[in-house]
């Protein structure tokens, strides 16, 4: 009964675990030390300036509910593992400017 239940419920609860969504390579990366005062547009502008405009299908930059400030990290999904390696090569050690309000 449990195996039958997993067969139907597991893909609905966690669609990324479903066989139709599985990838052979990891393409999601977490960028740390994003300035709290930045918004999504600031972060995307830097990524586009670095040449990743067409290589990023998804970006998530969580913000605090009440202050609406960034939490200091962003989740970036790239189209291939080769793009991830290039992204790491270009972004690692790059200091994101912290604009003064």
C-alpha cells in the first residue's frame, strides 16, 4: 500500500523528484553575500552585464516579509553545467557593490 501511495503522491508533492523532471546535471547555484539593499533588478543587471542574459531561466532572491530587504542570497538556475562552471569562474570573488540609500 505504501509503495502505491508513493507512486501517486510523491510526484505531486515534489515535482522535481518526478522522473519527467530529473536532470542529468546540476545547474542551480546559490549566490551568497548579495547586499540587503538590492532588489531583483539590481541583481539581474549584474548578471546581464556579466553576459548571462540568455543563460538564466530562473532567479529567486528572497526578501524579508516586513522590511522587503533582500536576505543576502539568491538562487540562480542556469541552462547547462558548462554555463554553471563559467558563472562560478566569473562571479567567484566578484564583490557586489552595496549602494548607499
